[in-house]
C-alpha cells in the first residue's frame, strides 16, 4: 500500500552526533609564592568543569534528537500542548465530555442509546481517566496533549519510512506547528486522538504491505484490522482513512502497470524492479477492512440512528470554501493557509515530477510514494464529507477533518526538505515554527473557547460566597445558556463544580444523568422554587444573555413573593448572574 521499492527499504544510517567533549579541570601541581604575596589561581580552572558539563548536556540532547527523533518530538508535542492548557474557560462541547465521563457505567450506557454514541468509546476512556486522577480543566485536556505527542512521534516514524530521517523530523515539527493541532491538543474532546489513530493505522498498514512482499505479513494484517475496528468505533469518520488506504493501494498498482506497459514498448524491454504493491496486499487489505466493517456495523448503525444530533451543521454555503481552505487545518488564518497550501502543492508536484524522470533516484521514488500515501488521506475525508453535505446529509464541519492533519504536515514537509543548503533549510523550518507562535498563544487565552466566560462566572460566585456569606444556606436557579437555548446554565456548574458546592438546585425537574440525556431540565418554577426554599436565605440566578427562554423575570417575581430581593448583579461575556437575599 504505502511502501517504496524493495531497495528503498534499506534505511540510511543516522549521522552520529559528535561525541561528548570534556575538558579536564586544570590541576595545580606546585605553588610558588608570587611577588605580590598572594596566590593566583587561573580563572579557567574553576569554570572548566562547568563548561565540560554544559558541553556534555548539549551533546547528549543533540544525540537524542538525532537517534530518537520520535521520542524527542513526541515529548515536545506533549509539553507544548499541555502548557497552560488549564487557562481557557471550558465551553459547551467540553462540558459534554465532563458530564458524560463522570456518570456511572449504567448511566453512560443509557445516555449513549439516546445521544453521543459517536463519542461512546472516548467517554468510556475519559471515565476511567477521571476515576484515576479526578476532574479538573487540566486533567480534562491533558489526554489530548498526550495524543498530540504520540501522533507527532508516529508521524516522524512514518516520514522516516517514506522519505528518510530529514522528512520525518520535519513533518513532526510542522505537525506541531499547525494551528488546528495546537487547538486540538488543548481541547477536552477526541479530535487529537483521532489524528493519533489515523497516523498509527497508516503506519501499521505500511508495515503490513512491506511484510506482504516477504511472506510474513499475517500478524500485521491482523493488527491492521483490529486497529481499524478500534478506530472506527472511536470515531466513525476514521473509516474514511481506511478507504483512503485502498485508494493508495490502487493508485500504486495502476502506476506499476503503466510502468510495465512502458517497459514493454521500450527498446531495451527491461521491466521495473520489485512491485510496490501486489494483488495479495490488496486482497489482505480487503479482508482486514471487511472484517473490521462487519464487527463495527452495530456501532455505526446506532450512530446513524442519532443523525439528528448533527442537525446544527449547515449545508453548503458561502462559508464552506473558507472552512476547507483555512479553518479545517490552519485555524482560519488566511495568510498561514495560503502559504501552507502553496507548500503542499510544491511538495506534491516536485515529488511526482522527479519520480517520472528517466534517471529518477531512489530518493525521488520514495518521495513519490509518500505523496501517494498522504494525498488520499488529505483529500478523501474532506471531499466525502463535503459531497455528503451537498447531497443533503449535513456532515461536514471543519473539526471533523482533523484526521488529515498528520498528512497535511507530511506534504508541507516534502516541500521544505527541497530547500538547500542546510542553513537555509533550518531557517525555513524555523520560519514555519515562528509563524505558528501567535496561534499557539491565542489558543491558551482565557476566552479562547468560543469566547466562553464560564470560568470568570464561576470565580465571581466562588469569591462572593467565600467573602460575604460563607455559612449561608444557598440555592440556585439556572437559566438558558447563550447559543444553546435548550440547555440550562447548570452546564457551568458541571464545568466548575466547586463554585456551586452545597447549593440546592431550585428549578431542576429532570436530572440528565438519570434520564439518559446530556443536560438537566428545568420544571415549573412557580411550583419547584417555593417548595425547595425551606431555610435557603440566598438564591443565585445564573443564565445567559438570551431573549428567548429568559426565565429570570419569572424567577425574580417568584423570589420576591417569597421575601427575596436582588442584592447584586454581574455580567461577564454572555453570562449573567444575580444574587437574591432574603429580606
């Protein structure tokens, strides 16, 4: 499917990093009294051991980058993604992860039969994670940071297989620089893990195809099928990656037949060397993918039955082009997107042109196969989702194209590795990294998640409660949330539970966890609020700046009739807070 010619399987030995340079400290064997009556010690004697250690550390770092780039770049990805991941306020989708992952197994099972079956495996994994470490905004997002690091390491390994160490390392660094990767790495949702599974599935498939030519591929094809099953169960859109692998297989086989035809018609009649892909590899792919599809079909059917859940996705419109061009992979930064697309086109064109020359080198043939691997994985997922949306099945959203991110980085790296000499190449890679800094900073700002101010609202309530009435019996009424009128502001309590600890929910009618839905539902306020006031002497109203379904006027009227008056009012972003105190 993905492998170059047989001779391309030989890896080039890595350039060994220079050995550790150590400078022995100066040793004084004899001391003579100087004329000044003092003993003079050379300055370098005290600094030599320090310099030696510093050189040793620098040499060790350089050696580790050269010898283990997968681990080094993977660790860098985890560090960059996890740094300040706790700063941005949570938003709607992340709160869905929190409420689902904190339910009992029975409650989660009931929920997945009504909503979010597409994220069932992710919620299950997060349930185990929260059981181990507990919930905070950082622990919510750290698995995504870890997934980005693993994906970067896998991409380095994939790039090395398809074009050598230079291509692998460059692809890994470019991947970490992509704005959408930086977003996914600090998002408490499954998108970072989707990129990891796409890269891993491709790497396993690459190995399986290469082993097919040697007759020792059964275990690898079993692994490919099992991983495809897990991937599709984790996110059904990863089935498009499996389809893209088939396109790569067919593309490579068609080129092989064309080469044979040209060789037959040429004067010397010599046929090309060992084929990249045989019919046996395609057959084994079909069997592995077919078994995975059959086993995953119950999950796919359940997900399809919940298709109304994506009714919020718009059809094809004026924004679709901009979403495909800039938003899906490049964070909506038009200038960055233009440069990235240009590099991708240069990388593809140069690799294919070089490979079709009569005197093509091994490097050229290998890089051309990298194109045949990456292009289907970049094009097919987006094209399929856009086409389905155009046909009336609204499935395309920019965030659903994240599975293509490793292969976007691989195509960009193909262009960057054309740059010579090494100093200019290093400058080009550095420029890509520097250009990503503004986005890296932006995704870690407090309002980075759709301008959410939930963290601010929770901090206002927590501060006021701790300062003024720490011993008060308090209740809360949750209004609607801006942008989600069918959801109550209890979602803010889910995201920041400590701020609401000990409060009585005066308006809730149905608890989402008990009824198999995501969010709590508010009942008849005129009945529920008075019946639950009891000894409550402070009531908080928390809602959104919405005109429709605004229940604050009704809440204020009911509380006034029961002896409460509005004490303070706050507005932060789209969240409104009012504190009512018993007269």
